[in-house]
């Protein structure tokens, strides 16, 4: 979510690379292992999505590692879809 200063001003933004439109961005979501499996990640994501909507965003994005099937399932359950692919090569 966009950070805010003590005066309530936005201190960070995310933009769509192609259109330049401001988008909501989830940088990291981490639940400590002892608390996993209780729905906390879904609860936090729904709260974040509600907050983004209240802020006027119509588009929210995030990155997820291809090996993190649990996270991908959560995001897909919430309605996220695959829109790009980040690739690498070890040389």
C-alpha cells in the first residue's frame, strides 16, 4: 500500500509501465510460520484490497515467485491473474 507521512501525504507510488496510470502495489506479504494456515494472509490481502479501493485504485498488482505455489493459489482465489512473466538466466 502507499506509505503516508505523519501529515497524511503519499510518500510512494506505483505506476503501470505502459499506460503511466497509478496502480495499487503489494510489495510483500509475510505470515510467520506459526500463524500460517489460519486465514491471516487472506484477511490481510482483503483488507489491503479494500483500502486500495477506498483510495480510488482500480488496479492492484504484485510479484510472486514461480515456486511459491501457496501464495499463487491465494492470489488467484482473490481474483489476481497472471499478466507478465519475469525471467532470468544464470551465466
